[in-house]
């Protein structure tokens, strides 16, 4: 691969990494809030022992679990992008 193509690919991967890391930071903050909400509804469910409180807890837990899966997917994407970036950097060094 030519040097200019490597540099362009490296620039693209870097831009995608920056975006993914920003997205991960947002998801981390959202996950904290959703986990706290799930914990609060769990405690309310235990104290009140009503079907409605149990339903609220189940719903809050489901939202937190979905956010955790989304966060894990973005984290895996970041790991893939970092691997790709390392490969491109290695190839760039070999070409020079």
C-alpha cells in the first residue's frame, strides 16, 4: 500500500477512534444514571412489594442492561480500531 493511502487510512481510523471514545464517555455517564435508577427501583420494589414497583424495577433494569450492551459494543469497536491503527502504524514504519 502506498504511503499516502496508509496516511489517509490512518487519519480515517484516528477520526473514528476520537468519535467512538466520545460516544463511550457519554454512554458511561448514561450507564451510571441508569444503574442508579435501577438500584432505586429495586429498593422501592423490595420495600413496597407491589406488582407495579416490581414492574418499574424490571423496566429500569432492562434499560440499564441495554445501555451496558451498547457500551460494550462501542468498547469492542474501540479495541478493533486501536488494533487497526497499530497495524497501519506498523505498515507505515516498514514503508519508511
